[in-house]
C-alpha cells in the first residue's frame, strides 16, 4: 500500500470514509467538530489528488490493514546529517531483525545508537506489511510507555482498554516493527511492555539502551565507538564540511583528535564544532587538558567519562550567556520551539533564537522537524549545572508558566487539529506538573486541570482520571477541589470503573462537607447514590440498598431544596433507590426526576433522569416507549462539550442503550444509525475493548442478517472479554443469545453448541435472578427461531408453552411469542390458531414492534398459504433491512 504522507488523525478519517461514515458520524465518533472533519477531508482530497469522497473512500485501507503504509516509519525524526560508516553494524542489526523478537542496541551515551536504530529501521521497514513506528522515550516519565507508543500509532484508550491494550490490539494485526529509543531511564517499564508485545503480537522490537533490558530471548547488539581510522575521521570531515565548509584541519590533526576521543561520535562532533575557533593547536591542547584526568585503562566506563569530559570542556568554552541558556534549556524533557526557549530563558524571541543558533553551531543543541532538543547526555550535564545554580527555582517557575500557557492554548484548539502539537509537548507538560511542590497552588492547579482535560480529549482516560484527582490536591479552594474530584469520577465512569467513580464522589462529598458547602455535599452524595443504582453491574461489589438509602438521607439533610439543580439530583438519586431489587426505579419517582431535571435545565441531568424513565418503560414491556425515550436522551445531549468527562460518560451510555432499545423495539434502521458511534465499522472494534463496544451492536448485526459478520465480531468480543479477565458485563448477557441465534440461523450446529455453553458460562457470573428472569423471553425467542430454521418442530409445544408462560411485561416478550407462534404454525400444533390470534390482537406483540409484526404476518401466510400476506411480510422485512428473514420469507412464496 502506497500513498502520500498523512497524519494519524487523517488516517482515522480516511478509514472512517472507507467505512461509509458521513462527516457528522465521523465527528461524533472522533469527538471533533464537523468543520474539523471537513478540513481533514479537504486535506485528504488534495493529498490524494482525487475529486470526491467516493474516490477518497476507495483509497481507505481494508479493515485488516494498517494506517501506516509499509516502508514508512511513523514517528521517525528526519535527520539533517549523513550516516557515516557502521556498515558491519548495520548488516548485523538487519540480520538480527530478520526474526521476530527483541533486539537491543547497547552502548554508552553519545555512541550513536539512536542513529543506527533509525537507519536500520528505514532499511528494514519495507519488509513489514503492517508498518513500523519509532518512539522516542526521552520525554516519557512515570512509566507511560504505552501512552507514548499509542500516540505514535494514533490509537486511543477505550472503556475497559488502557493505552497498552489498545497498542497490543493494533500490533496483533500482523507483522510490524517497533523501535523504542532511549530506554535507559525506564528499564523495568520498557521490559514489561516489550514482554507483553512479544507474547501476543507478531511484532519485532528494536530498542536502544545503555544496558540490556533483561527480557527473555533478548538479542543484545553492543554498539562500539567508530573504528579509529577511516570511519571516525570520515565523520569528523563530514561534519566539518556541513557546518564549516571553508575550514579544514590536516589529516594528522583529525586522526589525533579522533584517537583521543576514542571514536565516540558525539565527542567527535563536539570537538569538530570548536575546531574553527581554536585551530589545530588549541583543539589538541584543550582536549589534552581535559582528557589527562582520565589516564589509566580504556573501556566503556572510561569512554563514558571521556565523553563527559568533552561535554564539560565544550561547555566551559561557551560564553556566559550561552552557558546560562544551556542550563535553563535543560528543564525541557522533549523538543521545544523558539517561543518556548524564550519563555524559559527569560529572553526575547530574537535573543533566544540567536542563542539557539550559536548552541547548534557548537553541537550542544540539535535541530529537527522545526524544533530544537538536547541529547539526553548533554541535557543531564546541563541539568546538573542548573541544580547548583541560584536561578534554578526561577527557571522552574518560568517553565511551569510556559507549560500552563501552552496547555491553555491547546485547550482552546480542541475542535481543531491539535493532537500532534499535544503529543510533541505532552512529556514536558507532565514533567512540569511533576516538578511542582505538593500543596494548594493556583498556577499548578491550572496546569494539572488543563493537562487532565487535554489527556482526556486525547483518549488517555485512566491517566486523565488520575490527573483530575491530582488537581484536587493543588486546588486553591475546596469548591474547585470538589469539581476536580467530580471530573475524576466522570472519567472513571467512562471506563466503566463505577467503584472508583463512587469512591471519588464520596471523597468530593467529604471535601464539600469540610468546607461547609451543603449543596455541593448533597450533589456529590446524590451522584454516588445514582451511580450505585444505575450501573450496579459495573461495580466490583454492588453497593447494598441500605447503604444507598443512608447516603440519600445524608444528602437530603445537607441540601438546600430551593436550588433546582440540587433538587433534581436528589430526585434522580431517589428514583434509582426505591428497593433492594436492582435496576427497578419507581415509576412515580422517575417522572418526578424528569420534571425536576427539566426545571433545572441541565442537559446531562435531564439525560440521567430520562434513563430512569426509560428503565421503567423497559421493565413494563413498553419497548417502543423506551426506544423513544432513549432517542430523546441523545437529542438532549446534542451540542454539548464533546471533551467534557460528564458529557462523554452520559453520551456513551445513551448511545449504547439506543442501539439495544432500537433492536428491542424491532426498529433496525434506528439501531443501524447509532451503531457507528459504538465502533461498528471502525478498526477499533477489533481491539481488546470489543466485548464492550461490539457487544452492543451485535444484536443489530444478527437481526439484519449479516450472520458471517456477526460471527466474526462475536469471536473478537469473546477473546477480548477473556483477555480482560472475564468480568461481569451486562451487555454480554444480552448479546450472547443473539450470537447463539446467528450460529443457529447459519446451520452451524457445532458453533451453536459452543456458544450455548458460553452463554451459560457468562450467565453463571451473574447472581441477580430477577435480571436473569427478564432475559428469559429473549432466550425463548432465540430457541424458537433456531428450532424453525433447523426443522426441530418437535420443540414447538414446549417453546409455545414457555412463550405464553412468561410473566408480562418483559422486554423481548413480543419476539418470543411471535417466534413461538410461527413455530407452532409450522409444526401444526392444535393451539397454533388461538396463539396466532392472540399474538395478532395484542398491540404489544404485533403493532408496537416491527419485527414481531413481520413474524406474525409470515405465520399467518404460512397457515393460510396466502401469498399476499407473505408478500406484505417480505416487504416489512425488506423495509427493516432484515436480509436473512426477507430471503426466508421469499422462499415461502409460490
């Protein structure tokens, strides 16, 4: 696959176009504005040189292809100098990369491991069908290796799928090459990550480090200094020709300098940068003074000391303003631009640019991709100089101020193309946060909150929750701390960690109580109670009813009932706390909650209250009403901040239920329209979060008749669920019967038996008998439809008895009775006529559910061999987009 160079975000848009998504659907899924999507589409049209979306969609990669074309390397920095020598080293590295596994290039700082790894990756990349990526770990702190790789690959976290798992899901697609550069400060984290990759992915890893990582099967390739003689001298002359074309040293001097520097590439470059100003005699004399300290022995340790001495020598030759700038620039963890350098050095932009140029000329600062950076060896030396300088605290203050301003600028661009810029500075934003002392501080609080928001928008959900919780520790006022903890709770809810969300709301309530803010305490307690009532199956241990009642009483006592938002929050919590049985909100209290939420005017609160009303309708068997309420929830949330944790937590729940409610109401077109935001048609469905995302869309896929696709998605779902530790997941309970149905309709008896066992296994994880009883009609529907498909007519009497014995109301009762009636007609049961009349006459079974109505019509057509009725049934199936059922109905026509 070849094509123009496109960004990771453009690749996502291209893949979405290939899946047939509209601009609005892409915007909704990627949580960006439609205008931003239009901008990406225009850019792609220009880069590919095509005229319309259809032609562009044809260029999209297939679902099993990577967004990084083979032969290209995502994240590889462009080099401004030539690669000199090391032909034998390069051949050895390429030979080692021929097999899957881990190859680690080791050696002291300044030996040019990074450059060798980059050149080797470029030479090998065309052999990896699923692409290659180069990840610089220098700015990475706190072991966030997975996030750094995810940023380069352009993947994001999803509920139940941390960044590391998202990366593994991407790498599992096929052979790829991953370069992890500068691992020495994260050896344990890199080793752990590498072991995960190697255990589950057909990926080759090329790492650079000062020492081996210690991973089983690791092949270590030491990188030695350049051989004294041709290669070391060639490097000196090459850099001299590039930087100082008018200056030459005689061959004997070059040979002597390279020998004194042990052939270390970085030391040679530093020395060459000084040769025009010092001349041959001054260069040899200056090096001699510094290297004389290192008498006695050779080898890696001495070489490292030698390099340090050369850095110190080069540093001491700087002008005072150059030395000051270098030590101040050492605070940067990654690349920086002129404005960042000016902010931290305290100089005007022109002055900072001048100093950068002078430091580049002396090889102490390097330039790449429009920015500047310090090699880690030089940065560490300069940081030591800063630590001993009285200006250290002032430099760190300027660094913190720059980071906060940079984060604020990025936050203002969230509806635009900001991700690449964020990834470039994210390491520095985190480093600035880590540098701040503990305790309330307005400046640090602002930075951490902004970083939390950006991290959430970037898709690193768990880290965002941690950052919001950390922001609460820096909050200059209790009210701000309560708000931070609330955002952290919403982040936890997005990733389905309801237990943590609940605990964070309780922590927020405690802080509000300490500050004497009764309303804030009431709202936080109400949110905790609401979480426990609305999402009990996502708790590690469900909260007992008595505890929920106790917390609700505390909230009621603490609150000002005249505040409409507080009143609405209390009403919503009360609706979900009416008895020990889970997911049984009181109808009257649910109506009160909706009225109170509408009076408060908060769209997120309105959606939460409507969820209670929707659950009441579901429990009472009013599937069409539940479907309409969920559609209203989605409408109430339109136009809100797509990067706000509270919005995302609410919209994710509404979107998931919208698909299931549409299916339960027999409205397949509506179910299909909301399946794309869940991930259907996206590469992400094949990740480890499949059991959460795809499970919500599989029922629609099965009823639409895409049985092969349903089986494929179900396998991905099951594998992801097992890798996640087989958690208790509500969606799986609903989805697994539909997977059983898919295998039955395909006539796959072996798969049918296997998935029946899996459905029973999953049901065994759930101890709520009342919930199991509510799913019984769904199981009856599935078994009746399979029996008809496989000709098991002897089951008709039993299944008819089950269908009419189910206690109404129930969510899938119309499906169960309609399917059982058709089976009874096909089997010629004596009761078939009466059951058919009852099903046809019951509005809940026939006229409120298109699927049930079409099934009943087909049963009538079967009973009376009436082609007109069968044609009407076929038309209804066709209108729904139920291709399998439409085909089955056509076969019944003469």
